[in-house]
C-alpha cells in the first residue's frame, strides 16, 4: 500500500481544524447559584409579588425541576456536594459540633485537595474555567499564603470573589452574626457585681473593695474583648480576591453584584471562541442583605426583595451576552440556590430579611423541605425541550456527572459519586429519576431519608430527629441564627417521623400505623438502605472540627499588614 505524504504545515492545519471541530462540539457551561434564595421567591415557582422576568424566561426556554434537592441545608457542605457530586460527609465537610460552616478566613479546614471537582475535570478537557463570587470552602492550611483550599487549586483558572461568605459584619451598622453575648457570662458578672455592691452597702455582708474592683475589672475586660472582636471581624473576614491576590479588605458590598456581573461578562467575552465553564456564585441574598442604588426601593419586600431583583437583572445580563455572542445553542445554563431561604434573619434595626419557601416547611439549616428544596432551572436550546417540567426527585449533586459527561470526560470510578446524569430525564428519554434514595445530613448526623420507590409515585421521607422550634413561631430556631444538630437542640423520634411528600409536601401530617398500613414495612426498607449507604462510607478527617474552624492568626489573608487591621484597597 502506497503511503500518502503531506507537508508538515498541512498536517498542522488539519490538526488545528480537528481540534477546533472537537471544541465546537463541546457545550459551554454557565452555572449560577444564588445564596439562600427561597424556591418561592421566583415567579416561575409561584411568586406574584417579586419581579423575576429573566429567570422566569429562562424557565420557559428550558426545564424547570420542581423536586430539586440541595445536598445540605447550609452553605459550605451544600457547595462541596455541588462541586464534587458527593455527599459532603464523604469529603469531611461535616462536623460533630454546632458549627456547620466555615466562619473565619483564617481557618485551616476546607475542601480537601484529593477531592475532584467538575471544574478540575473539564479543565483537563480543554475548558477555560472561572469562579465569580462566593467560595466558602476554605483558603489556607499552614500559612497565610499557601492557598491550599483556594479555587485555583480546585480547577478554576480564574477567581474573582470572596473566599468566605457575606455576613452582616461586612456592612457598617448592620450588626454582627457573632452573638457572643449569648455564650459568655458577662451579664451574669454584671449582676453579681451590682448584687455584691448592694449587699455590701446594705451591711448585709462585708465584701472587700478589692473583690468588687476585681469583678468590675473582669467585666470591663470581657466587654472590651467582645467589642474589639466585633470591630476587627470585618477586616479579617470581608476579603475580596482576584486569583491569589487580595484586592479589597474589607470589601464594599453595595455594588459588588454589579462588579461581579461585569467580571462574568468579561470572562464570557474573552473565551467565546473556546469551551468554557463559568460558575457564578452570587453573594446575594445571604445576610447582610445589600442592593446597589439602582435597585433599592424597587420591591414590596424591603432590601431582600430589592436584592432578588438585582439577581434577576444579573441573570438577564448573562443570558443577553450569551445570545449576543451566538452562544445560545451551545451553552448549558443552570440556576439554583445552595439551600432554602433563611427564615431567622432580622436586621439590627428589626427589619425582616427572610425569603419565601412557598408551601414548604421551615428554611435554611433544617432538612424540612423548606431548607433543602431549591429552584432548579436548565436551558440548552436544541438539546433540552423548552417549557418542560420535571417533578421527579433530583439533586444539586447531579450537576457533577452531567457536566463531566457532556464535556467528553468519564465520571471518576475511584470514589463514590452520589449524583446522577440528568440528561435522560431532561430530554424525556426517561420519566423516572435515578435517585431511589436520598440521604439528608445535619452536619455529620444522618437526619432524614427520602425514598422514591420504583414503579410508585410516592415519595416517602423519614426523620430520625427534628430541630427544636420556638413554640410560638415554627419558622425560628432556639434563639439562634440557624438550627443546630447537636442533641441539646433536637428531638429524636422512635419510630421515625414518616411523611408521604407526594400527598403532603408541606410535611404537616406524619403517618402512623393507623393511617398507613405499610408503615413498618416502609421504615424497614428505608433502614436497610441506610445500612447499605453507611457501608459505602470511608472515614476521613473532619474539615469542620473545632480545630479546623477556629481562627488562626498565622493563616489570616492580608493585603497589607495585621498592624493596620488588614485594611487594604487596590486600584483594579
């Protein structure tokens, strides 16, 4: 057989042409996650008092998931699950204490380097990747610049955003999330001091002046330490970064959504000729709520509603840019929330900052449906039917295998992946979800199990424990900003509380052996599933242990020097 010789320039052109053809067949990904958005806050999910035309249009042009579940009801574990397709407990993003998220930039915990994100996999497939917005999965391990948990080390080529989360401390005059006065005995010390003085001067008992002065000094010191801590927190926690560089400390939040939107648009423009993945992780509508001047006062629900309007504007800007660049048919767009709306949020001035979870019970930090049932909207014209609604149980972990396989890569086989590819369900090739069971954790504690039996429309949900609510108000947890998982803050159920979500999505009517003939059989089957699930667990270090979440001064990221409280602003 006679070989055909081609000049090397022609071979190079053919190779470039093949690569270009290969790239053009790979879809782009724009994945948007709003922080603490309630499923009932969007018009396409039933809201009639907030205006979300751009998100509603996205739903009309794609598929709306009505039974979409966050893998956790708090930011840090939910985001770990989203990025890895795995229950957060598998990567150690779960603890045994009350703290369920990272609360300091200078903590040593974070998403472990051995975890594989969808960003890391698609980057290997030739994608340009970016994270704009909130990370909340750790920063440093041993020094303040090792950045072992940084987004750049987890597959994102470009990062512009905050390594922690937006908190009310980041805005002057909005109060603090660190309710230290509830846990330190300074009030008790004050009462003891006043009582001692009164008893002394009433000649009931004689107390030395030295003891009274010591008590007074201790009270002043404790109060001063608390006040100093609260004053310093914005400088330590409210950090804006571009890749590995601090660009603002503390950041100014008012126009941050506008700035991040422009960053996202620039990224799309720069990479419009090659495959890209953009994860736009909104800071809104998490506490403390903010909105730029153009959106303040535009809603009937105070600044929370204004922030929702601004999020919708941002989504519209991204969609408009994709359409203008003729990327519409080659881009899978996804929008969700990391968990349900936060119902305990009240500002320092008493303004209610909570969202709406529709018909679903409770909210963020609980595994009631209001805490984990979230919006799920996907658009990909020509590949996903427009106007389709899917009522089957799905999870935010499902985006991992969906994105990985669409990028041309294989889902890793060296670890448990709990998500399932959504494409068959989205395109109507199947009517059934691949999730027969979903397991709901509160920190490291298995809180509830969801079962969608094959060949049945029922969705059963069993609770092993539930959080303690205020008796007079079932939307609020025991004097805290979030519900805790530890024994002091929950009620255990034996037998478990059982609900049929297909008939009772609001979880108001627990089943009993009298109301459900198969009560014991259902719970027995769920218990078998739990045992099988637990056998698949491999012990790992808890990234949310007391040591890993505590503030460590040597890990503090800083744009200038600690002696100046890390105040820093760099012209961009």
